């Protein structure tokens, strides 16, 4: 399921036949539809929020993530900042 989420969150979102087959065995066709819908909805919200620089509202305070590789500048990923 996580691989499916990764694939659907990529561009282009090409789902390999072996992944589809494994999901079909695991959750059935209705389950794949539900998963794809939930993943697409979260991607929509994330991209919409990014377009308008919507910040988290602090409902769930988490420690900052630990990055192990190079991290792109936050400013480069935000619209309307210099």
C-alpha cells in the first residue's frame, strides 16, 4: 500500500501491473478504488496548500523531521517568497 501511495504521488503516476495485481489480491478492486481515492485526495490537498503557502495550524505538534540527505531550500519551494 505504501508503494502504491509512492507511485500515485509521483509524476507520472504509472502503476506497474505487478503492484496492481498484489493490491488486487490483498484488498480487491473496491479496496484499490478506495485507496486510490484517499491517496489522490491527500495529494490534491498537499498541492493546493503548497500553491497558496498554507501552513500547518498546530493541531498536532511533531518534532522537526531529521533529513539524511541534501535538503532543498524551503524558500525555493514556496510561491511568493524571495
